[in-house]
C-alpha cells in the first residue's frame, strides 16, 4: 500500500499528522480531507499467509499462556515439543521455527508429526498442532488435569453451541452458504480440539 493511501487511512485518527505527511507526498487535490478513500483490491489477498500467521500467533500465545499459568518467566528457557497434524502444517512451522523459538524462548524446539506426548508436560491444543511443554518439577499433574478439564468444558460448550445453531432451520434457511460452511468448519475444529484434550486427559489420568 502506498504512503498516500496509508495517510488517508490514519486521517480519522491523526488528522493533523496525516495532513502534514500527505502534503509532502505526491498527491492530487488541496487537502487529504477531500481525497478519495483507498480502494480495496482483492488481488492483494493472501489467504494462505493469513492462515500461516494465525497458526504461529496461536502457538506463541498458547505457550505464553501456559508459562504464565505455572509462573515460568519468559526469561527462563524451556523445551517445547510440537506435533503438527500433517506434513503441510509441519512445513509451515519449520519454515518459521526461528520466530516460534524466539517468542517462546525455547532451549529446544522439536517439531515432528510422530511425537508422543511426555508424561509430565503441559499441553496446548491449537488448530493444526499439539504443543507439549516438558516442565517436570515445575508442574502439578493434578493441576494440569484440572486445567485441561476446564478447557474440555469450554470446548464441549462451543461444539454444542454450533451444533444447536446448525440444527436451527431458521438459521440454516436464511444464512448465506458461506456462513454455513464457516460454522461447519468451526464445528469440526472445536470437535477435533475436544477429542485431543479428551485423549490427553485419559493419558494423564491413566
């Protein structure tokens, strides 16, 4: 996006600054206030890049949240094991391994579709991957079970909510096909996460 377009976008929030910037750039007209609004162009869409960034952000957020829950400061390096759901996701994570390691502050980052979950590890489930943080000596298995049970309750609720919505004929008959497909995708995602959390709970309790 060119700087004149960016100036128009920030104008409602910083009118005097954007006007000053705009006046020093090649432009048409006397003031940015009367300039045409930038036109959105679909050719600049990058759905794959968006999905990739969402996966990385979700992974980093999950690891940081787990660290906060067990009071492991970001200054302390930890091991992180990542089990991608498939080869495509594995390639995405490995391609961005440096960023994941940096923002999670890992001493070891292992990425493998064939990983098995360690006994004493915190677990994170994101769309497309399972995360394991071996924090032996820093976690209480009973507390981890409690945490995952709470997460499971939330996932059960999301699955039931979407199932109820999709079984509502009034919603299905009026909603656009795209919205219906998005809800079905959400349902599949939540159901998959629910199954993985259920399996992990069974491992810890067993």
